[in-house]
C-alpha cells in the first residue's frame, strides 16, 4: 500500500455517526495490542483553550527531558499535523503500517454496523504511533465533550477541563452544567481533575470529582497575566500551594495565563519538575493560528476563534493594541453561531467576507449580511487568500488586520507567510555545448520550481502557465489533503508572463507572483556573504572539551593567535564558541561561557573581521554582542526563547540551525519523509519567529544542521540539494567540518579532513553562501578552486 492510498482511506471515513461511546475505539486498540498501556496519558477537555493547554503541557514535559506524544485537533492542513512525537509529525511510512494493520478490524466493525469515524481511527493511529516511538507521556486533546470522546478509551493518569461554554448542545446537553458534567468524565481514576472553570460549571464538576482549581484569588493555583513584555509576548505569574513562578508566554491573554496554570499543574502531577523547567517549557510553547501575530506594521493577526466565547476573548485581546482602523477577514462554518461572533468584534472599518475551500463553509452573502451595521464597509471576496491580500494592501501602517472565524480560514491565510517556492533545477536549453547562438537568455534558461498551493489556486496556475507555454504538473499524492504539490517548468520569459498574469488573477495569487519573481531574480546578499563565492567561517573553540580541538585554544592569547592565523589564511568570519555541542557534552553555566568568550571576542573584533558567537544562551549572546560580535550562531534554533529578542535589540544577524537537540543526543531521532522538505518547513517556522520579534529576514542565515538529528545519508542529501534552501530567501551556511557523517567514507584511523574538503567543494557548487570549518587554509584552497572553475573572478580570498 502506498501512502496516498492510506491517506485517502483515512479521509474517506465518516465524520459523525449516531452511536456514542468509547467501545469502538477500545476494540481497535485491542486489535492493535492495547498500545495505550505502554505510556502515561494526559487528557485535556474544554470548550476553549484545550489546544493551547495541550501544547503547553507537551512543551513543559519535553523541557523536562521526556519523550512526548501529542494528539490535537484539528490540523491546519492535514491529519499528520495532529499527531507528533517531540514535535515531529507522524511519518508517512507509519501511517501506511497502521492502515494495513487496522483495516481488517475496521472491516469487521463495519460488518457489525459499527464502522468507526475518522476521529476515532486517528485516535487509534496516534496511540499506535506513540507506542512504537516508546514515548514517556501522551498528551491527548479531547475532540468533543469527554464522556463519549474517542480519547476517553484510555485510562489517564492526569486530566483537565479548561473552560465550559454552550457548545455541541445536540450531543452534550442544553445547559452549562450538563456540558460540564460530560466533560468532567475525563477525570483520572486516582487523582483530582485540574480545571480552569468557574461558577455553575465548576459547581457541577465538583459534584462528581475532586478538583484542583486554576484561576484568580481563592483558587488552588492562581494564574495572572501581568501585562505585555512586547507586542508578541506577555508576562504571567503562577502560584501554587508550595511553588511559584514568573515567565513570558507567546500565547497572549489572561485566558492563556490560566491555560498555562493548568498545564503547569498537570506537569507537576506527572513528574517532579522544578519551576525553572516549567517556565522554560511554557515560554517555548507555540500554537499557529491562535492570536498569531504575523506583522506589527500594520498589525496582522491570525486567530482561529470559531465560537462566541472564543470571539469575546479575541475582542478583548485586540482592544489592548492601539490602532487606527480594524480590517477583518472573516470566514466561518455554516453550522456556527457566526452572527453572534461578528456582533462581538470591536468596531470594524472594512469587513472582508470570505469562504475557504470547505464544503460546509458559510456563504459570503450570509456573512456579509451579518456584518450589516457592524462594519463601515463590507466586501465579499471569493477566497480567503485573496481577502487577506486585499486586507493587508488596504491597511495603513497603524491599522490592524484580523483573520478569524475558523481555523480553515487561518490555514489558508497563513500560506501567505509559510508557503515556499523551492528551486529544483535551472539549466540552459537549446544546445548540448551550452552555446545559445542568437537566442535571448530569457528564452534559453529554463527553471524548475516547486510550490504547494490550494486546489483552486493550482488549477488557475496550471491554466495560466500552460497558456504561456510552460509546463505545470500537479499532484496530491503525498501532500496534506488540502494542498497540491505544483511543479512549474519553463523559460525565464514564460515565468515573466506568468507573474504578470497572476498579479491580477485573484485567489491570493498576486503574492505568489511576487514570490516567483524573487525566486528567479539574481540573489543579492549583504557582506560577508557576497563578492567571491562562499564565505569562509573559521571555528574557534575556547573550550576544554570540543570534539576536534578542545583545549587547544582555551587561553586568550592562544585563541587570538589562532584567529589571526585563520584570518591570514582566508577566513571571512571567526566563529567563537565557549560550550561544546558534541554528544554527551556537559552543559556550561552562563557565567563560565561568558568568561570564556567575551575576552576573546573583544580582542578578535579589533582585527577587522566579522565575528560570530556560537551559543544557545541569550545571556551569552547579549554579552558577546556588547563585546563586539556581529552574528549569533544558535545551533539550537531558538531553544532559548529570549534569543530572538536579544538579537533584535542589538540589530544583529542570527544563524538558525535545524537541530533536534544541542548538545547532540544520539538517542533522540526522527523519521523524515523528505529530509530537505521537512527541514525547510521547520526552518521557515523559525524564521517567522525571528521576524515576529523584529529580526529582518535579511539578517537571518540558515544552516540545515548536518549531523544534528540526521544520519549520514540524510546529511549528504541536505548537501546534494542545498540549492533548495535558497527558497528561504536567506544566506545558507553549511557546518560539516570533520563530522560523524564522514565515518563510513574515511579510514577510522585517519582524520576526516579529506571528506570535509570534498564536501566543501560540493556545497560551494550547490550554492552555499558560507561554510563553517576548522581547517581554514585547506578549505580556502578548495573554495578558490571552485571559484576559478565556475568562471568567477580569480581574485585572492586572502585578507
């Protein structure tokens, strides 16, 4: 069975059925060998806030060193997003394996008129995957209610109900009390239920189970939002009977402070975790589409609120920002109370009533009618991406753009920022020896680009490009179910014609036109990543234990002398690190790391070279930038949430490396479906976080992270397809020097310099903008040779 067949099978399953209960899910789990018995489970129910709470609980547990499975719903673009282990989506091969095992069971259930729903089968898939991956804890977000939800087939060791409002009254009851009693059925057998509810809902819950109450004064755990740390983070304080903490959150609002209190309490019920770790985990948590700020000038926010209670909270959050006019892109499902949701919004200048690509979406006509009297101007726009483009174009620098009403709408709008145009190939056509004769370059240079689009967008792009003479291949095989992988092949002239057509084609394709133009334009980068091929970064470890040169330069005079030699040998950048990231390396206290690197940075920065500091800690980066460093090399990819703000405050550059852990943890691995595509997606999310904090994309350098959570074959594939990383619009650095990826291609008794040099040549030919190496002189000779053979000016790289 192929993956697309498995995915289609799962998508074909019914979404609802009249029978309620957990027996069907339990039978599937029994068929699979009861995978839920191999780990502890945490269940999180609630009308609103359960997704945020689940994410924060997972983040705290991961910060504590546990392997954590997370099951949430819905996914923005596909069901694989709903099932993760340590942040990695369930692999396609695991989906195939599961479907092959569960299909006979589903057939038997169907024969008994008990065929499970899509959500029930996804629950079984999640638990099966968590068992195979040997997680310590599974965090499960309840779908609907509690008593009859598929996730209630497990026996949780800790559970929570975040909030209660009138919802799904046809299934759960007509009153808040009835709904509360239904959701409270997730309570663990041997412990209290954690809850953020109040009033009648809390009274109903306390009537059937013991509780730990999270809330304001008088609660068992108080949770208070203490104002905004910045436009994109707030400050919160949590206080329990014998513990207290203060931290910042990316998830904004008093309701998120309460959710953080629930998450912290759940984590403390599971394991003995200190408040510093809880703070770290809470601050690291993100949840795309929940008051996600994508711009601050104008303010652009994506929020998936889809019921009146959530919309009231959203309105309060929106009003804490100062703005001139509010422009709202609104799309909702037909069965939601969208009239009441719209009435809750602050005063709207322009309402864009839109419709996502979902059958049960409300019509733009009905939404526009609901905005009558609520908005000064109302526009009906056929698609959410186009409505988003128009709203952003209409907004002034001091305005506010809000996309809301449905997570489906948020997912489509978010494409504007998350979508990548990936270069696959560029070549000359028309002559075997590359001589083009009299034909214009725009006619003979052919490009192959890949981009993921919504189905309707893909149809328009295909027609328009074929009309221009280009070739367009579309495939849904292997993609998230709402997206189409679109490959475009054509000459420069044909792409120019396409971008002209797309600029006025609607469906948000004007944004794609700009992306295509950027992908085809000559790359223009800032020093030191321009002028003579790949820049050379020399490694200077002022540590006693780095894997290659630990202890050689851990005195200031020795370190400075080595920096001088590297600069003389051709280094454009000196990367100074005070903590080893080799497997098994012991962590270094902040003060020790600062004492190691700052004196060296102060000396080397006077040598007329670019200086980088290799650190994962924001406090070290702050001291290093004050001492004269120009770049922060963060091999952990913002594991310290404060790092992005430190870099932004210093107007410095940041190297973001893709890694699962730093120091390298050989036991923490992930299965990549396509290592390049997966790393590209993860790096794009890191860049969006950087931009959110005020770092321009031009100041970001990306590193695919060879050897960090990738085996040798995956690392070599990253090198081979390095040109695809130009899709990120940032300089690309490769750190491969003497790494374990060369273990099988070099004599174990010899050093790894020869394969390092070979890989330096490969990366330079494939578009690397910088290489990070120990042996500067030898690698400089390689880069000189590549420059010469590529026809670049053979000027010396010597400083």
